[in-house]
C-alpha cells in the first residue's frame, strides 16, 4: 500500500460516525430503553417524534383476508405502544406548550384520550357531569388537561396561520395532507360543540382547594401492572407530579381568559370575564413565583390585560388604568385635549408602541377628513408627539409631519418646543439623545422661511442648552445668507401653495365623493363643480370600476356635451353596479334620474333606460315577493311581453334582458304566450327566447292525456346539439393523427355553460323537472343499466341519438349534478329530484350519500315514515339499490330487512347477508323489524349453529309475536309488516340524517 493510500484510509477511519437512529420497535423489545433514550442530551428521535411514531403504529388499521380494512386491534402490542407514548409525554411534564407546538391536533387528541382512558375516566361520560372533588387526583388532572387543551385549540384555530410554501406536487403527500386537514376540522368541530361544557369543567376546577397529581413514568408503569383496578384508587393515583391548587388555578384562569377573550366579539360581556381571569392569573403568578409545572407566557398575558383594560375597563377606582384604556376612553368621549396630555406624558417615559401611536393618529386623521375641522389641530399635536418620539429613538420623521407642518404658525412652533422640552430631560439625558434632538431642531430652523419662527426656536432654552455657541453662530450665519433668497421667493411659493395645490386638493376630494355617492342629484352637483374647475378632464374615467356594456357605451360616448356625457355614463354605471349588488332602491333612483335626463335629447337612450328599468323590476320582484310565491303584477308581465314584441330599429339591446324575460315568463307559467305569441324573428335571433319557447311548449303538453312528442323532440335536438363536441383531426410531430375534442363548441344555439346559467334562473318545478328529465334521458342513452338514473316524464324523449360519439357525456354528467343540486336549493322536499340525486351518488359509488337521499325521498312522501311510502317512489329498482348500498357499507342485517320490501322477497340475498359475521350495523337489535317468518326461522337456525344462544333467543322472541302468526287474517299480517317497515325506515333515517 502506498503512503498516500495509507493516509487516506487513516483520515477516513478517524471521522466520527453518526450513530444510527433508534427505531420505534426497539423500545418494545427492551423495556428500560425508553428512559435511557430520554435521558440523552439530544435524543434521536426526539421525544415528540417518538410520540408520533408510537401512536401512528398503534392506530394502524388491519386488512383481513377479504381485503377489508379493519380497525386497529386492542392487543398487547398496541397497548404497550400507547403506554410508551404516554410515558414520553410524562417525561415532557405534560407541558401543553411543547406538545401543541410539535404535535398535530389529531395526534394530541389521541394522546389525551389515551390519558383519559388510563386515568379511569369512563368512556362516553360527559366531563361536565364528573364531580372533580370526588374522583382520584390523577383522574381530575387528566380531565382538566384535556379540557384545557380543548379550549386552547379552539382559541389557536381562530388565529390566522401562514400557509407553508408548497413543494413539488406529490399525490400521496397531498392526499395525506388533505386527509389530516379533514380529520383536524372534524375534531375542531366537535371541540367547538363541546366548548361550553369544557368551560364549565374548568370553572368548576377553580372551586377545588386540593392539590392534584399528574402521571409520571413510574405511575404509568404501576397502572400497567394493575389492569384489574376499576376505580383508580391505587398507589399510582396518589403519586406523580404534584400540582398545587394555585398552579392549577393559574393555568386554568389563563386558558379561560383566552377563550372568553376570543368569544368577546360575539358577547361583549365576556371581555369582563376575560379581564377577571387574566388579572387573577397575574395575582397567582406573583404568589407562586417560579414553577416547573405552571409556565405562562407573561408577555402575552400582559398584552391580554392591556386589551381587556381597554375593551372592558374596571369599575374599581383603586386599580390604575393603563394608557391604552385612557386613550380608548378619550377617543370614545371626544376628550382630545386629555388625549394629547397622555401622549405628552408618554413621550417622557415611553410605553406605547410606535404602531399603536400611528393607529391613533390614523383614526384622528380619518375623522378630520370627514369634515371635523377642530381635529386638524389635534392631529398636528399628536403627530408632533409621535415625530419627537421617533427622533428620540433614532427613527426617521414621517411624511405626515412635513405635511401638517407645511404652513407653520407661532402656535405650532410653540407646541412643538413644549413637546421637545418634555421629551428630553437635559440634566439626565445621554449624549446620544441630546445630539438627536439638536440635529432635529437645527433641521427645523433650516426648513423654516419665517425668521420670526426661527428666532422663537433659536432663543428657546432647550435650543441654547443643546447647541454650543459656535454651532448657534454658524446656524445664524447660514440663515442670514439664505434670508434674501427666501424673501425674494416667498411670494411665488405662497401663491403656488395657495392656488394650484388647493384646487388640486379640491378636485381630488370631489372625485372621491363622486366615487362614493349614489345620490343622483349629488352626483350631478359634483360634476357641475368639477367641470367648472377644469373643462379638459373626462370624469367618467375617474374609476375603473364604472363599467357600461359596450353596446351602450358607444352611444353614450357619442354625446357631444361633456357634462351630459359624464353624467349619463356615471349614472348608468352606478345603477348597474347597485343592481348587481342587489341594492335595488338606489339602482332605481339612479336609473330614473338617467331616464329623465336622456328623454330630453335621445329617444334611443330613452328606450335603453326603459329596458334596464324593466330588468331591474324583474330582479326586484324575483328577489322579494317572487321568493314567497306571490305572482307579479299584471303591469310587469305586460311590460315583459311588450319588450319581447318590441320592433324599434337601431336600439342597442343586451342579451341578458331577453334571457331574464324568457326565464321570468317560464317561472310564472306564461307558457301559452311563449308558445303562441312571441314574434318569430325574436325566436330565430335570440337563443334564450327559442329555448324558452321550446320549454314552454313541452311543459304545456305534459299534463294532457297524450304527451306530445313534437315539442319535446325539438327541445331534445337543441340540447343534444349544445352538449355535442366538434371533432378535429390533427397530425402530431411523430406523424400520427390524433382526435381533438373541442368542448363548449358553437355547434348549438349557445354554449353549455350559458344553458346551465339560464336554467339556474328558473324556479318553476315543472320546468326544472322537464330539464332534469331531458338530461337524465341523455345520460341513459348509453344503455349502462347499472348506472341508469330515474326521472319523471322520461318517456317523452327520443330513445336514441344518430351520432352517439359526438355527445360529450362527461359534460352531461356534470350538468346533471349541477342541475339537481340547484333544483334541491329551490325545493329540498321534491321526491323526484331526491331520487335523481341518490341515483347520481349511487352511480359514482358514494353509497352512504346515496342511501341518505333514498331515505330522504321516502321521508318527504310519508311524513317522516308515519305513513307508507308510495310504491311508485320505492320501486323494486330503488329498493335493490338501497340493498346494494347497505351491502357495500357492510350493514348486512339492514340488507336482509330490505329484502322483505321487494314485491317478491329475495331470500337468496337475505340469507347470504345474514351469514356475514362482520356486520357494521346493529345486527340483533334489528330483529324486531323482520316480519318474514322464513327469514326469522333461518336466523334461529344460524345462531343455533354458531352457538350464539343470546341472539337465538332474540330471534325466537321475534317469531313468537302473535301478530306474525301465519294463521292471522291477511289484513293483520299486512298491518304488522307495514308497522315494522315504518319503524325500520325511521331507525335508518336517524342513522343517515
């Protein structure tokens, strides 16, 4: 071996090796390894990582031989893993701050539930019903720890969280994150529902006057050796970390204060409760001193106390009020002179944060801008206090000070010098502070043009104390050299600020008012003032939010008079915006003013405004009286008809007006008019009117003895064309020809999205049922019997399509889902629509949701199953689908019972279901709902064969009921069957509703 190679080998062997990370299963193999590991300086994995690993392994589900996912078994391995997780938490002293920082909500929820379990809290027991004084100390402490975590989690969830930057998308990771997010949301939902109980538990804990204990590693080991103990009265329950009553109350008071503070926005009185709890926490902290088990963020506590002092000031005159509460009180009462005094005092001994000072100044400035001239002086004084404070802390002086000091006066300079004198105690101040103040005063002098004001500053005692003689002489020489130039330039500068700047400010203020105002007469007045100031501006461009449709914009912008053009444009734009946000009162005022204006000079714009006012009246009725089913006034219906029959040439028209008119007539069943009297030219030129006419004709023929196929066929062809795709062939780089499908093609009279938007304007049940029926038939044309959907009037549509490949069935499926969801918002009790929704869920393998909607359809037809469900609702096809849903949900007893609902009982399916031993339903509790003797006899045989004597007795008891005796008259047997059907369906509804 060469010398170089030997050196390399020696260097490699001398590098320190990173010890391998200890695996979770090693702690199962060696009992003492955990404590050794936790005693290391920087254990790898860390304690919180161990908790996650132990609980993750203990909660892993199993997959049986049939590939069915089973819950994690309660075996020795999993029990030890959970115990190890609890031991690690005990090592961390059950510090919620540490646990919450490192563990997710689901993991910490699992950990604390295990703590409750091992602390002998009976599962399912409401904590609010437990008497904490009578249970063992460790049990009481476990309950308190869980409920403290519950309300801390609720409070924490209300804080905004910065989203982590997403890395490259990975499907498995994204699924895990989404799954964890859903679990967290579910846990939060439960915690919020139980928040009142948690608060009561913690309030009750404050009445306890005894010390409590929390589990240690030793006590957890003792518990693991005492599986037979039920009441928890063991050595382990009276040992562990001792938590004094003061420490416990301190933590509970802090957490209660946080939840009360969070809920205070909804109930202001809770701020008083929060204040009491936080001040009690402060008292207890001073009493306890340092503690290992009572760790409170005192800075956060101080912030809470200050906020409570402002929001809910104490009535106790002996307790000192904070500057925050004093400022809040001054702002609320308008005592601004006292506010200035507080800021002056704070400049001497600064306690207020700079952000808070700035927020107070902003609030005062906003009030001043609203027209309160007296506040201008207060704004300057507060700004002066803030600026001097900035100077003393080495921060740059803000722009706002320069703006407010733009026109200095003797009073302003005098107050500024007072602030400087009170902010700096020359005798005790540091040299750095003195230099900062001297520099500020020098710059102030150099920026002033009035020598009298300069003399006020330079002769002030503070100025003389801070600047040496030679510095003062140098500054005065600079001012003298500058003064002639300043005097010469004084007049132009003054006139510059007095005239153009003032006019500019006025124009800006008027434009701001123009943007905010919705009063037509005020808008007119502002525009007259603006045009008087400058004739060059086009004020309709002031806001980019003012939008007028292009068909109107060309006409309006053609108006020659600029004032009239601006006024018409702005009135229409604001009216359209108010209509969009459903502020119909202001929209009507704006449109009426615009109509009055244009009537004088433009018949074309007059008709435009009449059309827009008609659309506004339709919106107003549909959003108000129309929702309660009140028929519109005959005058409105006549105006809608008049619009559709209008033949005035060269009038700019918006498509949406005709669309809303057609939907309006369909909603109020004006089918006769739409079918017979709408002008042919409008039908040919407006797709919405054509669609409305076809729908009206189809609905008009539905109630008749013979359902007309002609109108239905025409409507079918129109919709099929809309849902068709245009196919194009394209040759790729490799020479292959590929087929490209263009969705949203223009083959039909409108796009599919436009059709969907139009249908969502409809509310008339027969029209919606007709459209749903059409799309259901279109979906079923593929003859996929398994996924067929049922609907009313399905027989009126053609049974086939010539070019099946051209139809975009994916788009059809999406449309059905959106339509039925919309229809159920109109009427959630329409059994036909509920069955369609259930069939959709069934076709997409969402069996639990499908079963819910099948049950809901039956419930609305039978007064929640107090009457029999009509057989045309629960057909054999529906029952069979309900059977399949239950079977795939592993609810096999429910399957057997539903098999009785069929016209001919399906014994084969029922017996096969009853043979399944892994059933996720109530099993023998359902036997009272079985009326078929054959099934009950089979159950008796089955339980006897399995040796299940208790369940066999239940089945025998069910057979022995007198009303099921085969010798009974048929009417008695029918009544017995009906009664059991209704009770079973009610039981099912309670499960799924």
